[in-house]
């Protein structure tokens, strides 16, 4: 028997209901709604391979799904986005009375590192400091401000 690779009709109906509500209530952009749709459909397909649907998913199902994504090379930001989509979906379903428990309730988001700012090269700093026209009072002021910023 071949594993399902499409979203079950019941799951698709729930996803569309959720997206309609998000568009109506929150006024989300088309890109955001498309990202939610994609994330939820991928989760639904994965659940179908485990003989489950969105309404019957449990916390362990979600954790397994995220673990598979990480093992397949998904970055922490991607898994955090997937979890955010699923979390918002289940909170909507809980509020609408479709499910009795939120499987995302006790799932922590992946830790996202913060990137350090890129520093300027010496040539870029020289170019920036030499940009103001020091022949004018405003140019002298701008040069002094840039040198003060650079010194700090």
C-alpha cells in the first residue's frame, strides 16, 4: 500500500476554515496565509502516513514530525515557523470547539540564535568618514558626528 501524499478532504476542510478565519479576523497577507497552508498541508500529509488526521493528532505526533524535519536538515527557523503555524491552527480549533486539547500546548519552540552584526571593513570606514564635504559647516558637523560614532 502506497503512503498518502495528498491532504485528506476532512483535513483540507479544516485548513481552509482556519485560513478563512485568519484572513477575516487578523487580515493576514496572502503570503502568510500561503505559508500557513503549506505548513499545515505538509503536517497533514505526514500525519496521514501515520494513519492519523489533524483532529486526532497528539503531542507526540507533533514532536515526531518536528524531529523528522530536523533529521532531514530543516533549520531551527524553519521548524519554529512550522510549529508556529501548527500552534496557531490548534488554538483556533480549540477556540472553535473542534478539538478538546491542544497538542502544541507543552511543545517548546526551537532556540533561535541571534546573528552578530557585520562590521565594516577599514576601506568602508574610510569611505564613510571621507563622504561629508568638510568645506561646508554642515559637512564639518557630519564628519565630526561620524568620527565620534566611529570612536565609540
